[in-house]
């Protein structure tokens, strides 16, 4: 599936190794990213040439629910809200990633992402990750496993909350 670029991104999408976004600017930040902690430092550094940097002003949508997926976003600076039907369901900050659901299976976006503050992001396109000429299949597989573990954590957290709420309702307690 081709990478989707919103019209607002066209002017600011830069390879991570461009003069305005050098590889040295990214190394420290990328090594601290939540999901990349599952990779070795060497494997993580191998991903840097595949990244693109982009900036969004506060209030701007990065993508919308039902947009094509296939890219993973890493927050270098700022905060991003994930919204479902216009309601904020999650907030992310520096050293965190988002967009993993549509990244894993290259499906449509399940929610919208909006910049809560001015945001600097690094983007990894799935088409680059799965190109064996650009990255080792082992690195791609390990990153996919890390993303799957993150999604599994969401599911387990949601199921735990839902189960607790159902049990409390059954016992006649008030659920807040």
C-alpha cells in the first residue's frame, strides 16, 4: 500500500538525514523510543536512514480516522492526541510512538491524530521497513513483534477494565 501524505505534510516532509534534520539529531531520541526498546541499539540505528522528519503546528491533524495507514510515528517533541469520533482517547508525548495498529497490517486508520502542541515527528513507512534492500528482515520482524506487544497491552488493559466494570455491575456496585 502506498504511503499517504496529507497536503499539509508535503512542504515539511524531509529525510531524517537531510541538512535540516541530521542523523545526529535523531540518534539520542530514537534510542529512547518506547517501542524500539525491544530492538538492539544497532538494529534501532539501522532504522534511522529510513525515517522522515515532519513538523505540525498545535491543533493540526496529522491524520484522520479512515485515512490509509502503513506508517509509524515517533514523537521527538510535543504532544499528540488520538481521537475516536472526535473524542480524545489517548495522549502521547516525547519518546512515544503511535499509529501502530494501521502500521502492523497497513489498514485504514482507526482514529485521528491531532497535535496538542507544536510537534516534531519521525515517520517510518512500512514500505521501507519491508524492503529487504533497505533493512534486514530480522529487524522488520522484531519491530513488528514490538508493535504487536504494544497493541496487546492496550487490549489487555481494556479487557481488564471492562471485566472489572462488568463484575462491579453484576454485584450491584456503582461503576464510575
